[in-house]
């Protein structure tokens, strides 16, 4: 079974997660990243803790962690670019 079927709504959650991380960094509120990650983790916890067949459960958990990490890095990179461009314009 694919991770898309295992964790429904992942595409929208990812988009909203990246947007929230981006806005948090650009607004100068890096603690917002922790809030976003905590809400996402708590929201997905029941789905990730469901007893499943060993390898499949581990695979879905790994995809969740890797996807979250990649999503946060992507949003942080774009936010860093935006902050840098704003700093150059202001200078």
C-alpha cells in the first residue's frame, strides 16, 4: 500500500506546513516552526501508531519523517532567500 493511501490529506498538509514555516521565518517568529511541527506530529500520531505489519509501518513512519524534513528545508530555503532579498533591497 502506498504512503499516499496510508496518510490521506498529505499533499494539503504539506502545502500548509511549508506556508506556515515560510511565514514564521519571514515574520521573524522561528518558534512558529516548532508549533507547526508539533501540530503536524500530534495530528498524525494516531495514524502512525496504528498496529500494522512490521515493514510497512516502519516504511510509512520513515516517509513521514523524511517528508517533513524535506518540506521544512524547502520552506526555510525559500524564506531565507526572501529575507535575504528584502535585506538587499532595504540596504
